[in-house]
């Protein structure tokens, strides 16, 4: 039965973690997998989450099933976090808890395929490594739109808008809500407005993947463009992740949000998602959602969470600034100043696969072959060593 299957292909990111663990060099640095680490190199449990977990353990009385849609209070809390407390689309939106945002991506991909077979999903070039395989596994066609300019290391907005002007009423345009993965280069508010106008004119459906709310410019600032769009288009889909901003990586806590033309359409979309979920994973895990619900419903815990998330976001900014300053002052190059303009955890530094291989082989610095490094994987003590290695590899001809 299995003899004809091809040899497995290693995941380009997860395989780096295995290689890093097997590396015995004391000065190795893991800038591959996308997790936040503090200055001690740990991925911490946030203070509000730890308090919520203690409370939950004391008060929870059952481990029974929670239902196909998951925790409905969590769903409402996440919808408000993403779209605002008083969003004008509240009467035509639905939310479903999913096993992480990747689960939400798949559920919405399956929903698209069911509602509109043969649809094309437009992805940014480049995009999150999971976007294409998830959409294709859902039976959808995939196209790419120009996004990242590899010369300037910023978004090429004119070319992006020119490509998206070709998307039509049978198409889905997938956007990163903030903190673009892998580049760290985000579109500005004017570009959100321009894409919204194209959606209104051409009839394509926006699909926003929001994995890093709070890691860019702040909880509210990071969804300014998304909210503008949601209030002006007829239909829209959103995925939301709690992995980064609540630190719940292993709890697989996310949500799929659908905005319909009216309440009836939205309700029908939710019903179909639940049918799809029943045939896939049946019910999402409860623990992470219960923790998020507890935090967002308690004013003191919510304030504590806001504060710690802001501290994490500020530390990311500081790490970017320190890395750029060290490259400028100690290595004599301004070629990497663009790193300061990027948002969130990631930056594409413009290195080839060979150069990324040299960083790994010669210096024990692990990044993805497409040039992505995880700024959140740095500790302050790593900055000088990493800056020196980047400068030396950049100055060598490979």
C-alpha cells in the first residue's frame, strides 16, 4: 500500500530546529522557527495566561466536549479584538474556533471550494510557507501578486495594485493583516484603502490572515487597515491566531471569521464550516480558548496582557534598532538599515540560499534559505556576533 510513496521532503523551517538541536557549538543562534524568545532564550508563559490557567484549574468542573464551533464566548471575544467593540458589521459576521490559524486557513479554504468551486486564491510573492499548500489541498487554484521588492526590501505597492487589478469576481485575494511573513514589510493604510477600492470595483473577496496582531505597531494600530476594509466590502474572510500575541503556540488556538452580505449568508457560512469541521477534526481543543476568554473577560488580566504584549512589541523594535546600529557602527555598512522599517518578528535580509547556508555552516546562525530571519529569536547578547556574521557573509562572493 505504501511502497509507491515518494521519500518525504523535509519541512524547510521545522527541519532547521532539528539541525539546530544537533549542533554542539556553544555560540549557535536559532533565527529559524517563528517563536518569540526573551533575553534568556525562552518562550515565556505570559503573566496573564499563567494567572488565567491557575484560575481555570480551580474552577473548571468538566472536560466534556464544547461543540463544533468551540467556545462561543471566545469566538465573540476574538471577533471584537479583531474588528472592534462596536463594529458596524457585527450583525453579519460569524466566528468559529479552530485548531490554530492554520486550521482556520484550511476551514476557510474548504469553505471557498464548497461555495465557489474552481476559485483562484491570490497570494503575495513571497507569502507564508503554509498558504500555498493549504489552499491547494483545499482544491483551489493559486496565483501570486507582486509584493516585495528585493532591491529596496519594501513593498512594491504600484506593482501589487497593478496585479490585483486583474483579480475578478471569482477570485480571492489573501492579505497579511500585519507583520508580513516572511518579509516583515507591511502595506500602509493608503494601500489598504486602494485594495478595498479594487475589491469594490472588481468584486474579488478579501481574505486576511492575521497572525501577529499587537506585534507590529500595537493591537489597535495593526488592524486599522483590516477594519477599514471590513466596513466597506460585501464579503470577507479573516483568520486570527493566538499563538504569538498570547504565547499559546502549543495550544493551537485560532479562529475563522466570515463577514457575509447579510446575517443569513453569514449564518449559512458558519453552518457549512461546522459541517466541514465535523469531517476534519470534529471539535477544536478547548484549553487555549478558555485561557484567552478568561483574559479578555477580566479587566485586570486584560490590562496585564496588554502591558506584557506592549513590552514584547517594544523589545522587537529595540532588537531591530540594535542590530542595525551594530551593523552600521561596528561593521561599517548601512546596507541593512531596512531592517528597522520592517514590522513584527521577521525580516528577509536578501541573502541567497548559499549565503544562508554559510551563516549556518560557518557561524551556527540558523535562518530559512529564503533569507528570512526571526528577529524575535535574538537575545541582546547575540547582536554583536550575528551582526558580524551577516556583514562578513555579505562581503564575500559566493
